[in-house]
């Protein structure tokens, strides 16, 4: 009888997220918005403080003005201009239950290279010992974050950084940006 009220525990281990979006910009332009070393990286263009820790090894750190006391560390895992870009990210201190995230973007040229399909794959690791309800909430937030990340990339590539600022404000006001 006591087992009826026991919380259902979630399985430990990584969770995968996949999404894709067509962007009306060349793969090289989109790549420049993903590449942490680029002055055109979306967060750099938004004015966030991105510092190069070790360019030879692909280590970067970002401090977001809206989140003082947090640092976001990135280690580039693959970089092929116009084709693919990947990195591992960690936030210190952690936010929610996310330990780290492996992100990989594949850029497929369309329409003679004037647009591209961006395929995003992420593998998130959460702290062990979550209940199923906690994991479901984390997965919901992460799924939305993955979609919004691609939407922000699309807006930046197609309309410019000011449009990203406007979309971010709309997002804060609970409006979801659709592709």
C-alpha cells in the first residue's frame, strides 16, 4: 500500500533533442552566426561578453548581462565552415538540472547555396536521481530552448541582429517565434 505514493523515478542518462529549420541565407553566413570565434556570432552581435579562453583548442566563455553570477563555457568539438559546427557547453552554477549539453549543427545547402537546411542535434545530461516529472519538465524546457535557438539563428541570418532583439523581447512577453 505504501508503494502507491512513491514517486516514479526517471531513468538516468543523456536525452537527445533534434530539430531542423530552413534558413534563407547561405550556409557560410549561418555558420558565422554559430562559430564562437566569429565577430558575427549571434551572442557577440547581441553584445554579450564572449571571451576567448584558448582559441587553438576552441574554448570560449560567455557572461550574459541578464544572468550575473553565471558563466557559460563552450568547447568546440567540430568546425567545418559552411558544413557543420559542434560544441559542448556547461553553465556554472548549473541552471535547473542540466549538467551539460553537446550541440551539433549540420548545414545543408539548398537552392544553389542561397539558403540552407540547419539540422540541430543536442544531447543533454541532467543530474542523476530526477523524478519522471522533473525530467519531463526539463525536457520540455530544453525542447523549447532548442527550437528557439534555431529560430533566433534564422532571424539573425534573414533579418539581422535588431530583429533578434525584437524577437527576444516578444519571447519575454510569452510569444513563441515560429519558423
